[in-house]
C-alpha cells in the first residue's frame, strides 16, 4: 500500500509535464508546419533541418542541456520547466510531421473549391482544411501523446518527482523494486487506456460530421 501511495503521488507531475508539453508542442508545431508547406524551397529546407536536428538528439540530452546548461536572467530553469520545454520542443518536431501528413491527405480539390466560392485562405484553412486534416491527425496525435506520457518518465533524471522518480525512491529505500515498478507500469496503463478510447470516440464523431 505504501508503494502504491508513493507512485500515486507522482501522477500529478507526470500528467502536468505531459499535458503542458503536449500543449506547447502543438503550438510550436504550427510554425514548423507552415514552413514545411511553404512554396519556397529554402523555407521547406529550414523546416526539414530543424525537425531532423531536434528528432536526432535523444530526449535525455535535451533535458540535460536545458537543465544544466541554460540560464535565464542568471537563474537555471527549474526541473519542471526544463522538462516541459525540452519535451515541448521535441513534440513540436514530431507533431509537425503528423500535421503535415494529415494536411497532405486532404484532396487538393478542396482548396480549388474554396477559392471558387470566394473564400479567403485563412477562412479556407480554418473552415475546410483544418477540420478534415484534424480527423486524419487524431490517431497519430493520440499515439504520440501516449508515447509522451511514457517519455515523461525521463524527466525523473533531472529531479522531476513524477511516477518513476517516486518508484525509484521506494526501491532505493529498501522496498520491493519489482513490485513498485509493476505498480508504476500499471498506473501508466490505467492513464493511457482511457486516452486511446477517447481518441476512437473523437475519430468516430468527426467521421460522422464529415459524412454529413
């Protein structure tokens, strides 16, 4: 029971790191998406280079760089801040690719039809392209979100007291290491499964809307 309680105390920070990182990563992915869809080859190349560099560096290296090597106004980032920033940057690179693939799946005729109706580009993107692309992006977005939930465990290496950090503390304190990590794994599953189910519900609802 003590081991379970210890693991559960890490849930709020695990969810906090995951949700905030995913939110910021989603926002940061949009400029990268815009660059990758630019008609100018140089801008597309810039997007490609940024994405490849970010994805090519292991998560733990980004976290160490941000936590140990970055100072703002003479102060280090907090462990939570470094974890969120690092995971958000990585999320942006991966999500930009998810969104690019989703936009690419929308029939080009949708753009032409919108122009024929006199719709502006922003209106076309907001009302026509984005809803269709979002439906396609949902499975990949959700899969990445669940992966990010698990990747948030790496934040324990810089002192974020999330699930794995708490499990480590129990194991090092003489507790049953196998049991506490099995409990930690179970908690991750309990959190992840509802997210996957909600993704399927959202996909079905959007499919019904598109069909109408």
